[in-house]
C-alpha cells in the first residue's frame, strides 16, 4: 500500500496533498513514511467514526457499485480498474462541483 501511495502522491502537486485521514487499518502501519507528502499531516479517525472520513465513505459506496465487499481485486486487470476509475471520475456534472464532473473539478483544482 505504501509503495502504491508514494507512486500516486509523487505525481500530485503539493497543494493537492495537504492531509490524509485514514482509519485504523494495518495497511497504514508505515504511515510515518508517507507523512512527508502531506503538509498538514496524516490523521487517524477514531474507531467506529466513519463520519470523520466522509469522502472516503462516500467513495466506498460508489466503488461498491462495481466491486462488492470482499471482492478479490487480483481477479481484475489494471484495465478493469482504470475503467471503473474513468466511470467514477466522469460521472454526470454535479452542483457541489460547480456543475463539473469530478475529473473536471480535480483538473481545475490542480491548475496553477
């Protein structure tokens, strides 16, 4: 998990990676190695407090449309996962995103 996150984080500008809020899972055992990528730090939600990770919980719900709980991701190719990523990032424009798709809103946020 650490290696995959570093690969992705290294491609994002600093202003797009200010903080990270995570649950108490073992996949973040090496969180101290990711801390330098976040200006404001890494935070851990209290157990049983999904409201502290609102975006994460919402995204999990969207992912469940394509990948049910306990899905073995090794059964999917990188192209399969990228297709799901594309569908989620190009959902119809939404009012909270100023009538942009998530991909458009993210691109605008990354613009200098």
